[in-house]
C-alpha cells in the first residue's frame, strides 16, 4: 500500500508512447555468494504478459518479443523468472521493468545461499540492535538525575525504537543479502566481510572511518572545477555513491537509524534527483518523522510539476506521490486531507488506465484499498465496503493480464481488508476475503510460493481464528495444522530466521484447542511455544519477553480451567512478573495485562485459601486499570476474598453493586468454591445469604 511501486521508472523509461511491436533485449547472470562474482547463465525461463515465453542463451542473453507493447510500458510477469533451485537476486529492479531502449539485466542466485546470507544478516542485526538497546536501558535506569516520569518516557522510547528495528529487520536483512558485492571495491568488501562474521562494531567503525559522505561531497565539488577532472570525478562519485547506498543498508540493519537518515538526506539534498528525494521521503515516513516526510513529499511533487525535471512523463509520478502522501496524512489522522489526495490519485491513475489498461490497471486497486482502510477506520463502513468491491471487480476485469506479482499483491491486500472486517466483527466478509487470498496463492508453483510462506501461514492463522469465532472448528483445525506445517518447513530450512514466526500460530492454535475442550492438546501446543521461546531468549531475553508473558498466561488460563490451581498459580506469577517488567517501560500498553492477571492470580489464591493475599492482589489490580473487563475480573476475586475473611458487610456491598452485571459469574464461582472445598465452614451461612441477595 505504502510502497512507491514505480519510482525506479526514473532510471529506466522515457516518455509514454503508443503501444506497438517491440523486441526487448536482456541478459541473465548468476550471482555467487562465495566468490562475490556473477557470470552469464543459460536456460533461465522468462514468462511475461504480452510476449512469447523465452529462455536465456549460453551467453545469458534473451529477447522478449512484444506484439502490442511499446517503449515505456510496464512489463508484468505471469510467472517469476525460473531456474530450478534459484530465485531473482535483483528483485527490486526486475519488479520495476519497463520496456526501454537499453538491455534489461536479470540476476539470479541460489535459493539456499540467499537464505543463509539473509539469516546471517538477520542475526547480526538482531545482536547489534539488542546490545544497543540493553546499553541504553542500563544508562537510563542508572541516571539518578532523571525524574521518574522522564525515565519512564525514555524507557518507552527505547523500547519503541527496538520494536521498529525488529519490525524492519527481516526487510533490511533481505536488502543486505541482495547487495551485489561484485560491484563494490575491496574496502567495502572488507567492511561487509566483517559484518557477515559478526564483527558488527568493527565493521561500522571502519565504515565511519571511510568518511564516505565527506568524500562524496568532495567529488561533487570537483565536477565543477574544470573539464580535465570531470571524468575522474564522475567515476569517483559513482563509486562512492555505491558505497554510500550500501552503508545505508548496513546502518539500517544494525539499528543505526540516525546515521542512515544522515546519509539519505545528504544524497537527497546534494544529488537532488527524484529517486534520492523519494527514498529519503519514504524513510522519514516509515520513521514517523512526519514533518520531514511531508516537506520532501512536497519537494518531489514540485519536481513532478516542472516538465523536464524527470526523464519521463510527469503523469507517471503524480498519482504515486499523491497516494503515498495521503497515507502519511492518514497516519497523522488528517483524514480529510488524506481522502482528498487519495481521490486525486485515483483519478490520475484512471487517466493512465484509459491510455494503456495493460500497463496501469494494476495500480488502481492500491488506492482503492487505502481508501477502504481510511473509511473503515473513520466508521464509514458502507463506503469502505464499496471500495473493496471496486477493488475485487477490477481484479476480475484484468484477470487475463494479471501478473504473478499482481496476484500476490492482491492476495496480501485481500487479507489486509479481511483483517479489518474481522476487527469490525464482519466475520462472513472476512472469511470470504481470506479464502480468496488463499485461492490466489494456491495458483502458484511450489517454487513461486516459497517466497510467500510467512504471509501464507499468517493468512491461514487469521482465517482459522475467524473459523473458530464462527464455530467452524473442523475448518479451523485444518488451517491451523497447515500453517504449522509451513512454519515447520521454514524452520527446518532456516531455524534462526523463522522460529520466532511460529509462536503466534502456536499460541492461537493452543487457544483454539482450549476453547473446544481439547485440553491435553492445548497444553502440548503451549509447551511447544515455551520450548521455542526458552531457546530464543538465551541470547535475546528482552526481545521475546512479551511472547513469554502471553504464553505463560495462556498456560495459566488452561490450568485454571482444569482446576490445577497450583500450576495455574505458578504460571500466573511468572506471567505477572514479566508483565510488571514490561509495564515499567511501557505502562500504557501493559498495565491492563497486569490488572487482568492480578485478578486471575487472586482467584487462584482463593482456591489455595490465601484469602488475604487474594484481596491485596485484586485491589492492586483494580487500581492498575479501571476498564470494564479488568474491573470485572478483579471484582469477582475481591468479593470472594473479603467474604471468606468474614467481612460480610463490605462483601455484601460489592455483590449488590455488581450483581446486575456479574450475577451468573458470582453464582458459578460459589459452585466451584464449594466443589473444591475452599469455603470456610464458618462462612457457609454467609455464602447462602449472598446467594439470596443475588437472586432478589
């Protein structure tokens, strides 16, 4: 939705021309991760819309012969470039292929080598980010001059920073794995070799000492001194530019967002190309630096408005920028401005579609989806539904020219819309859209599907939750098991990279078995999740603390329903300790969790006849969060704890105040207390008196 899917056109296309017969030349290479080199490769299959399928020759060259396409038209893939056991290395470039005069370049790499490289960069980035976070946390907590409120604020900001790094780590590690080191000099290769070996600090120190920003500015200055050194300066600046772009990926992968921002801003300000301006804009937007992002969005829009500023027709850029700036406004809750820009983007894309439906129909659903999200979030559900229906209608209209990449985009878009419907309680519509998304993925080959396994597992899990909510338990279990198998395949191939992804599926699956009364299976699933989390937390305890807390809480809920109160008590106590720790750094997010678990643990204490402790904990829980859900949990425990201590008048007041809302639960608890034999003999008469109060 937010990606600028066509910004690379600036590097590749000229003005739009009328469709006609055209032969597009290209060459295919194989990138070798071990030797950091690439060479031409034969027999790579290419199947694109509007052209006959072709394969690369012995020298790597290939030709795509189009009958009804011309210069400037988008090239869409019906299938991804294929060679057994390989994937596209320069995917970003290939995803943005347009018919051009120059030769296209396709680089392939071995799938296993890519996954190993990606996983390694992921681990190094994770290590660097968590070490930086732990140092920052220790520094903040040790600062005696900070007031408590300031300290909590800084702790929360540090955690939010780590969360951003974690959310982007998969993307940045993939970007690192796609760096073509054959095009780097020895100094930069040395830096990357150190990074790959885990010497992240040393690599970044050497990178800083290279003074790339300063050298780049010097080469730009030389280009204006005299003609004799123009060629030399241009070559130096291109080499340094390549290093700078690589350094940005390293900074981002290691969580050094400030340094990445400095380099991107330097490139945007000094090169002043549309490409660099928009890359920095997108970075600022993703970092929630809204003022800076808006400023550079407007700069990019000014470039579009001046004909000749770009090497192509400004009509290509205008709707893309409008769509992305609208998303920025949406995040800032500037809904009216966002809606206005989305509608302008939609209108401009539709003008392009009128000129060439094959090339530009694919962009319209992105804007429609964004409008649907806006309308859904602002309570305009009818309009949101209308946008979704238009999206699906367009998908059907362009089915014949639909590329595989568009199909995957549509699958993810449909799943996003389905998640919104699920959130709004529109379960039937959510179910339908999740199923449509799965249908799109089912049309892919096994090799094509591998890249989208994590997305597929998430969609299956979400649909399984919908099935659970609608009591379609057989279908839910089937999808949970399929999602689990996908996770197992990913973990088998690359455990360090994909083990974290299975936790959510295991917890949801365990909750499903708990709900339908298959308690032993639920316990087994939750224990599997805990075993994985224990392994993950050996090196990164802070990162996975929230998942540990959730899993402990799930186990405790299960044991409580099984009336294994000793086990439930120990699980709740551990979960409470984790949530208290999390609430220290992020009270707004985790205080409700502390409150709810306090009430549930207090309930367990009653079954252990720890009435005084139960009362104290329930009272603390009510102070922690006053929401209806948390108040109800704590009230149930507090009332019983006070009653069983002989404080009848106080207890009666609580039961009377809450009987309209909690009567059935109060009575159910009395039944359970009696069955467990925890009602003190001297309080049995008081319990009967309270029952009469509840039934009045």
